[in-house]
C-alpha cells in the first residue's frame, strides 16, 4: 500500500511537471514565424525594407 507521504510527493512531482510543461509551452509566445520571417505581400515581395518612392 502506498503511504500518505509517498502520495503527497508523487502529487507534488506531478504538479511541478505540469507547471514546467506549461511554462515551456508559453515561453516562445511572441517569437512565432512572423517574428523570424520577413513580412511578404501578396506578390511575395518583402515589405519590411521597402522604401517610399
């Protein structure tokens, strides 16, 4: 039979694991593909460095 202390330790470990997984999943929230890749218009031209003419 599992003792009460072992149950508490297992529960605490599971909560810590869940918190770590959520933190890992959310750490890259603002660094999606739009941040890494240049923005392109409908014709495929880069719009990030376009000069006004």
